[in-house]
């Protein structure tokens, strides 16, 4: 990730299929602190799932 993110930002990332070289866009929440994200080249995130009507 090349941009700076804040904790709890929601982003869309390419998530690979296990049996293929294809990807699908999936939502994820940034869980590392804003300070860490701005000081580091790494960002920790958690994939989440959205179900319409749930």
C-alpha cells in the first residue's frame, strides 16, 4: 500500500482466489494505528464481508 491510511479506514483490496490467479475486490478495515501507518511501509488490515440485506 503506497498511501497513508488511518485506523478504521475501509479500503478495497484485491483478494486472490485459492485455486486461480484471478482476484476479486474485497472490503477490508485498517486495524494498525494511524501513527504506525504513517511511520511504516506496512499496514495491517482485516478482511471483512458485506452481505446486502443482512
